[in-house]
């Protein structure tokens, strides 16, 4: 079992990711599951952080749905030009799966780096990645 990493709460003046952000303080802008239904997704990483902590930090609203693996909670958002989805299936081991849309920056490590920076954690939070084993 992977040891879970704590992430900081949201910065105090960040707006919810679902709101238009005149100040631009929150680095993410949320999209709805419905808006994003046609995105072709690719697996990026498994993070050793809880989905609720990710949502709290980035001020995301989690959506509930299901797929071939059962009940799933997810949030769809854009960060630095990359479309991200963070998910957790009911009954899975703790952690947050990260998916990206094909498009935007092509380097998976750079994509993950921008997400880790927004979360306020380092590479130690990566349990699995498509670019190789977790960085040391």
C-alpha cells in the first residue's frame, strides 16, 4: 500500500474553480463532466494524495458517476493549457488517478509537474507515472 501524502489547503484568496476568475489567483478552471464527455483521455499518473484533498486544494467540485469499474468520483479542469481529469473509484486503494486529454504540452512529466506545483507537493506524491517510475 502506498503511503498517502498530505497537501496544503487552498490559498486563502483563490476563487472556486467553477467561477470565472477575474483575479486569476486559482491556477485551474473547472469544466463539467458533461462538457468534457468527448475528450479522449490518456492515463498520466497515480498520486498518493486523496481525491478530496485535491478538490479542496484546487477548489474543485467533485462529480459522481459510474463506468465499467463501478462508482467513480471525478473533477475535470484546465491547468496551464492542459485538460486534466482526477478520479477515484469506490473500492480502489487510496490515491488519485490523473488523466489528460491528448493535446496541449506533449511531455507527460511537464504536464504532471504543473499539476504537482498547483497542488503544493513534489515528485514524492507520484506513485505511478506513464513516463517511468516515481521520481526520486
